C-alpha cells in the first residue's frame, strides 16, 4: 500500500526538512502544505481500505481496518486545519517576540514529528511499537509545551513529562505481560505481539495474566487519555503551550491514547470472557466525568477551562466504550469525531481571543464579538456545540450514550446528567461574558484564521443533523469490530 | 542450566542492592555511576540468559544495553552534570532511614505481585521477576523523594531498566523491533531532558523542583 508509505513518510521527512528551514518566513505555509499532503494520503488510504477491506502491510508490521482508518483520516484532517490556524497564530507570537527563530524551527519540526507519531500509533500492528509511538508523541510535544520558557510553562512541561512518563512505563509493563500471555499461548518470536495475531488467538490467552496486563495498560494509556485521577498534567500542558499544540493535544493525542486502550480492551474481552475490562473503563470514565465537571466552574484561564472540558468528554467516551455494544460503540466513535472537531475549533477561536486580549484570563477578555465577529461567534457556537446542545453532533452522540446508559446501567445516568448540567452552567456563563459585553480586546496584525473554525463547526452541525449513509455504515463496521 | 540460573539470580540480587544504593545515594555523580553499574549488571544477566537458553536475539539486546546504558546515557548524564555544575548533595524530602524502610516494604509488595505471574511464565529466569518489579518500584520511590530534576530523570531511566529486566526474566526480552524502538525513545528522551534542564536553569537559576510547584487548582 503506497498510500501508507506517503502517509507516514511525508510528516517524517517534513520534520527533518523543517528542522533546518523551519524559521523561514514561509515555514508556516510549508508546514500547512505538508499537513495537507498527509491529509490527501490519508484520504487515499481510506478510499482504498473501504474498497478492499482490512489489510496488513509490510510483513504485517502495519494493519489498517475500518476502525483505525477512520481515526487516521480524522487525525490527518485536524493536523491540516491546525497547521492552517497555526500560520497566522505563530506569526503573531513571533512578531510579539514571544518566540525566536530557533523556537519557530523547533515548533514546525516537532509539529510534523508529532503528526508522524500519531499516525504511526494508529497504523502499527505491533503493540510494542504502539507504545513506542505514544512515548514518542510525549517527547515530541514536551519541548513545545515549554516553548515560551515561562516558569509556568516549564512546570507544565515537567509535570507532563514525569506523569506521562511514569504512566506510560506502566503501559510498557502491561505490554510485557501481554507478550508473556501470547508467547505461552503458542505465539512465536516477534509475531506474538502483533495485534492481528493476538486477536486471532485471544481465546487461548491466560485470563489471569491478561487481566493484570489490562489493568496496567488502562492506567498507563489512561494517563494520556486524561482519565482521573491521573489527569493533572492535561490542564497545565494545554494552558501553557502554544494554542495549536493545545488543539492537537485535545483533538489528536487523547483520541489516539484512547484508541490504544480500546485495542487492548478487545483483546481483554476475548481472553477473559467477562465484562471486567468494560467495567473498569466505565468506572474510570464516570469518575473522570464527575470530577472534571466540578473543576470546570473554578477555572479562570480560558484554555484551562476547555482543557477540563476535554477531560470530561474523554471520560464520557471511555464510559461509552466501557458499556460496549453496537449503539454505545457507535456513539463513542461519533463522540470521538465531533469532540475532536469541536474542541480544536474552540481552541482556534480561544487562541485568537487570548492573543487579541493579550491574556488568557477569562475576566480580562470581554466583547469579542464587537471587535472580531468571526472569533466571537466561533467561540460561542463552538461552546454551544461542545456543551451538547442540539442540533450539533455532540448532542446526538451524548443522547445515544445516555439512552444506552439508561437502558443498561440506569444507576450511572444521574451522575452523567448532573455532570452535564454542572458543566453547562459553568462553561456557558464564562463564555457568554467573554463573547458579549464591553470590548476589552484589540485587533491583530495578522488576519485570524476563521476558516478552520467554521469548517469544523459546519461538519459537527452536519453530523448532528444527518450522518451520510456510507459514513454511518463505516461507523457501524468499526463499532462491530470493537465488540 | 542450573549454574546459569543461579548466576542470573545472583546478578538479580546485585541489581536489587544497586537499586537500594541509588535510593540512599545523595551525590548526583555517584548516582550516575550507579546507573552505569545497573547497565553492566543488566548486560551480564542478558548475556547469561542468551547463552543459557540459546535465544540469539538476546545477544543483540545485550549489545544494545551495553552501548546505551553503560556508555551513551551515563556519558550524556555526566556531561550534563558537568555543564550544569551540579555538585553537592541532593536534598531528600524524607530522611534516608525512612526511605529505606519504605523501600523494603515495596520489595515485599513486588514479590507478592510477581508470584502469580512468574508461576505462569516458563522461563528459567522467572524467579527474578520479583526483583525486577522491586527495581521499578524503588526507582519510582527515588523519583518521589528527590528534589533535584536530574535525580528524578535518573530514577526514570532506572525504572526503564527494571522494566527491561522484567521483560528478559519472563519472556526472554521483547521482540527486537520493539526493543530498538524503546532504546530510541530512551535516548531521545535523555536529550530532551538535557535541553529541558538548560531551560529550567535559565529560567529559575537552579534545578530544584520546588520552583515547579506553583501550578495548582485554586
């Protein structure tokens, strides 16, 4: 599959090229073009997979099916639109002297490298390489979180590094245990850790070892998903890094880490024959939703506010996949899509808003809509969408999750509903004062990138009103694979 | 076979000893040297396992360990210590005696956790899983109790050593491609840490992590 080679080759070579030329005036455009090409490769791969079905490539080192190709497209798309948004955003930051030439080079190179690690994590068939790619993603972004070199950003990056490093070390132990179970079940050498082989032999894996392995994998990758109680790194990393990085952390990294958890859950379900994996995910998901909802109201920083909202949504999605079954999985996949699109759109708008106001403090941002209707309305509509108001896609996904929860796990619904209500009250009030009211913001030297914001929001609106038949079929196929 | 297994058990015991030595060591330079000793022991045990079981890929993995953990990483860390002029003692949050006692409790926990898993594994080295897990937990304890960023990083790297030892003892090592990937991550990670230290030093004028405790929920 040559599409796969392009998909992974473009960002990798792009990272190398931008490491040298990333400080040139046209580098942001180059970054966007590279991301655009990656997106085209992802589209081509999707078309191919839809027509020929799941495939392995390169000696089974890579595996693409309906489930991960959908995430590949989403990842490449958001990578592209974020690069478009980053073009004016990073220019403003440089003009204001917040970043120098070296930092620009680092930013552009690491942006491409991060995209590469995300796509590698999604397409690899080897559970060990999945781990390596996710650790690589941390390494690629840790210097970006501390790009401004402020005390707060250094602290955020340190916390991100240590928490995710320790977390992911647990996932490595889980992977070792998985390998142990596989090699005892007759797997040989390097092939025993391939997901397709594990999936084929999951009935023969020793249940007690797989159960321990899954706990380690869930806690380890769960740290990167932002599941409570190991979510502490997430708000800091989102708030202190440059906004394009906040957007890709929320829109891509969390999804890919959750993807890793789901792949492990499929194996654990097959080996255990019980609902243990699902129950654990439901528990962590519910705890995350409730905890983050109550933290939302206390936030004073616009990016921290939406970072907590990301934690809440990831908890919701984890809960959905924990319940399992056709409808909940379908809703979980839809929620992953619309959450990434909406949240990155919000970060685009919030990033420009913070630049206009010269601060991320919610109390100091006022009257966005008067100075810049595109940014103001983008933030307002994005907020309404993320809070789950109809007719946006988030509403459709949350509605499906809630109705499934009512039918199968009625005890959990009050918690979910209360959390949603608390989140609504907390976020809506804060955003309303920022968007309307007397203006305190000033215009920017570069035109804000309004296009990515509204493209995302329109897609989310369309997904809420009507899901095209072939897209729905694709979601259903992926949902049935997860089981 | 029996002799090899005995020798590996002996090396495992030495590893545990080094882990405790790291826990009580206050000087950064000595800490880096202990980390290198850990690398030597890992290489030796991997070589013994390779010759005892005929798993040829373990020779490569031993070579990788030797290059990365005995030469490259300690060299980078020593350079960092010199360039950052980190002399003197690392302040500990809890006194050494208490830390050691907590460490002993962790070893007991590790052995209990390892018991069901190592019974299931079919390797000649499975008895050492308890020690491997103990090394992981002791490294973790070291990260918690140190105030200096460099000491935390050494803790992080030695945690990875413990996991590597766990992989060798219950499955004769991970597949080669995965080990290469992990090695790459560790190497890149150390470089990133290095860059990061200079940033911290530039901003705070010290590598004490109490500067990094401002961000919290109000």
